[in-house]
C-alpha cells in the first residue's frame, strides 16, 4: 500500500536540521476531504499537524508531508467562491502590471492557477497567459473558459516543457500556492528555467506574523506546509541566485505578503520595504519560539471560552448549526472537539459542498437555506473572517429570533439588536 505521508528532517528553505516544535495540533484527516454518504463507512486516515521553527533561518513549517496527489487531484476549492478574493486579485494584477511594466502581449504563467480567475485579469489586459494546476477538473474547466491550464504539478521537468513550447515568461505568479509545496528547491529551479532575464516572479502567501498575532489557527492544516516570513524568504531566494526586491503586506487570508523577486543583479532596485519588514519581524521576535508559545496560550484560552459556551447552550437544549465547510474548518472542529454532540450540521455557501460530510467527524453539510427549516437557536460562524457579510446575508434569521455566535476576534453572541457591534 502506498504511504500517504512522510516526515522530513530538514528545513524546507535552508536545509538546516535545527528544528524545534512550536505548535502541536490534533491529528486530522485531509482538511478538504469531504465525503459522500456512500463513503461514510470508510475510516479516513489522520495525519500530524505540528509546526516546527527552524532555529537557523527562522522559517515556520510542517514537517509531515501528505501526498499531494491525495490532496489536489480531486480538489474542491475555487478562487471564485471566496468572498472578495477575485476583486483583490484583479486589483493585484493592476498593481503588478504597473510595477513590472511589461510590453503588450507579454507571457504570464500562474503556478497553482486554480479556476483561472487571476489569469483572466491578465488576459483582459492583453497578456498571453498559461496556468498550471494539478486539480484535473478545475484545470479542465478553466481551459474550456479560455484560460489554457496544464493539469500537472509544477516542477523543473514541466518547466522545461513549457519553455520549449511557449518560451520564457515576463511575469510568473503564484497566489496562495507556494506554502503548499514541499520541494521548493525544485520549483525554484523550474521558475528560473522559464523566467525571462528581466522578468519578475511574484509570490503572494499567508504571513506568519499576521497568523500569530490574529490567532489565525484555522490556516494551519496539511496543505499549508509553510508559514512564511520575509527574513527567511530573503535568504532562500539568495540561495537560488535571485533577490527579493519588494514586499507588500496585503489583507487577504487574514494577512498576507506579496513578494517581488528577480534574478540577482536584475534591472529593478531593491526597495526599502524589504528591510523595513525584516526589522519589524526582528522587533516582534517572529523567528523565536516565544511568540509561538504566546499564540498557543491565546488559542487555548479562545478554545476554552468558545467550547464552554457551546456546552452550556446544549445543556439548555439549544440547537446549534455551524456556518462554513472549508478546509480550515477541519482544523477548527478537531482542535475544538466540535462534532454532532455540539452542532446539528454545517451549512456552506458553496453548492459543491452540499450533501457531503465533513472529514473524519462526518458532520453533514447543507445549504444555508436549511437554516430557515432547521430553525436553530444559534449559528456559530466558523468562517470568522466573514462574520459581518454572513450575518448581513441572513438578517431574516436574526429577525426571526435566531442568534449568531462569533469567536474571533472576540467571543460574542449577536442578536437582532447587537448586529452593528460585530
């Protein structure tokens, strides 16, 4: 039988072995492995979720790597279903084009292109585009919509094929994908193969400082192998003969960084943003264990308050529903211990999740319309980053006497009168 995971013993960025465990969560199934009713009798394998800090370069990462084929071939997530994300990337495309200033018809490659939303924005600006994404069905549909997408995992071998067929790219982008890759050295070799000498590689990814400060614990799961910060990134790119020349902090995913990289000695100046953010990281102790210990303490406190509230409500006979069935919700359910003893079901805005069951715990997932049939006393918003839009969408539920529970940034019960205080 094929082994679905392994544990590496070196840092993903610098190759060092001086690694310290700083966050240890419950073992969980693959976060987006929602199952159909006919598969409920099959036990889903669980894998470790443990963050290690490299004491040599400061990079935070999972060492346990789940087979990428098991995660991505039947992938459900689409960029277009996340509130505001397509508009964010559209603006990001404008910002990138303004910074790079490519000629009309320049070639743009997106690694982890998903449904092609980002490349569509580049195409609308007159660029030639190509996507690479291993999710076969999503890649197929993107191609059918006019965004040519190769349904494979990006690596040096594929990069050579792309170079032979399409030539080199003026811009290579990867959004919320770099953190999902184990062998980043091979990917960087591939990027160097297809990046034009004066080209720019743009990587947008979740930012470790935001994750820790805002307690974004539900962004920690098997897909996210790395929790990046700027200082280790700078060293990593230098190792590959490239240089980090600009960094912007952006609000998506509760806090991300957009990094611009060129070949060492390339035509663009090193901007002060790089050293400014590295100084901030040093001041905050981002590459030391203590900030992770503080995160764990804050997480445990939030968990205790939230779970105690749910248990008190259930003891009073109250009916509770969870809102959201994302990949991060698996981390939340397992680490809070929330199963059908505490909630009736999950509801989710994405039709692709309806009538499925959550990984491992097998909590049923229904349409949000079911809220008005089930008539729960409380709906706990598990997609906490979208507290206000979700509540706004369901003011009718509040008007009928229902209440929402939000647990981040602060635990609150929201009724019709207190909605504006979210």
